[in-house]
């Protein structure tokens, strides 16, 4: 079985390290030449668990084989270039596993036949440390229990989804979803609130959880995703043991401000990949995360003020090629939410 990880950045490096412990043909594919060189020479080093695993890595143009499984981890904004390249290296009966943020499956279907697509969401966080190195920022025990969710596009539990789960379980705990749209949108709740605010405020998830203004903003952002998702006909799936639909109602927001930090405790050290992009002066996925929420809000006539502000702050920082300022961003959300 040939396995490829297309987009072997922070998350893909960790996945590649653990998969390579068990499977002989796991190729990490990335455009960062220095990263690829270091992976081949020194192996993939996962900071936190402190493991180093010998791996095989390639630049996209170096690939000459085809694959049974391709894990897609690139950013959505590169899909026009990436998807034709992925199609070219996918076997005729191969499986593309879309693990991108947001809800990209409709776009992917324009390039890859639906019957070759399995999608899902990544439940753990990572930070790129340097060439060949990635830091696991999620609590290790949580990672081994809840690393991934995957599902067939029609929600069926097929032989191949069960077999894929067995493969991915070597990374960390993998759950099969019978409600893929609900799974992707539930991940969007977390991404829009915490990845969005992390990038908009130059903050870790823990910084957001510990600041009363940002915690309140996160809860409002979550409600906005639920509102537009319900209007779009989404039945939200559970995230691990959590039912996020409780954030549809904010009458008891003070209680939710106590409960949410407990729910997110294992992710306190995470920094959004969008914040990492801002630091490297690279384009972010803001329009594919918070931008999806604002787009559907406009479609259904639902106001999304917190997601709109997050999108505006990150876009502004991206245009200026700078990171956001924590205190200035806090003041903007404080004014938006009329918090004293």
C-alpha cells in the first residue's frame, strides 16, 4: 500500500512520522525544499512526545509513483494548483482523504470523482518548529484518543472506511462519522472561533480562553456558525464527547464561559496555522474559514458580526504583512460586544 501526505507541514509531519512507524511506503510531499531535505536526512522530529522517525519526503515535482491513499493537508487557497497534481498521482481506485480546513468538498469534487473521496477533520493541533520538526500542541493523551474524524460523503460505513480507520489509528484515535457535513461544520465552529481569534489577536487558544472579552467573542462566533449552518440545513455532529449545539442559545453565557475553557483545555497551547502564516508573511485561509461563515450569513440574511470582524482583522494584517496586536484587537472586540 502506497500512502502519500500531500502538504507535509506541521500536521503532515506528525502524521507522517507515526504512519511511517507501521507502513513501509509513506511519502511526505511538500513544497518547502529545506524541510524536505531535512526530513530525508534527519527524519521527522515530533516535539512534545520527542520522537524522531525516519521518513521519505519529496517535492511535488519529484513524484513518479501513484498512491492508494493520499491525505490532503494543503491550504484551500492552493486548490486550483494542488488538485490537478493530486489527481495525477492518485491510482484509479485510490482514495483521496480530504483533511483540509473549512468545507472544500464541493470544489474537490470538480477535480476528483466523488467515489474516490473520503473526507474528515483533524482534531489535534501542531506548530511548525523548523525544517524537519513539528510540535504537537494538543495534549498527548487527547491526541491518541481523538486525532481524526473521517467519513464517506454519503455517510455510509463501508469496508474501505473501516480499513482506512485502521490505517489512521496508527497516528491517533480515529472516529468514523456517518454525518460528514455535520462533522466538517462542527470543526468549522472551533476553527472560526479559536483559529480565527488566535490569528486576529496574535494569541494562543489559551490566551483566548483566559481573556473574558475574547472568550465571550469566541462563544458569539460559535453561535454565528451554528445559526448559518442550521439555515443551510446542517445537522451538526458531536466533537468527541461534546455537543456544540448548546452554543446556539446564549441566555446562560456566563455559565458557558465557565464550561468552554474546560472543554478546550487540551488545546490551550494551540496557535492557529493562520497566525503562523501571518508571521511568515504568507496568505492565510481566513476567507475559507471565517469567510465561509460571513458568506453564508449574507446568503441567508443572518448577521455574523464577530466572524466578520475576525475576517477583517486578519485580512488587514495579511495585506500589511504583519501580525495583529493583542491589546488593539481586544479593544475592537470589546467595543463590538459592548463589554464594559
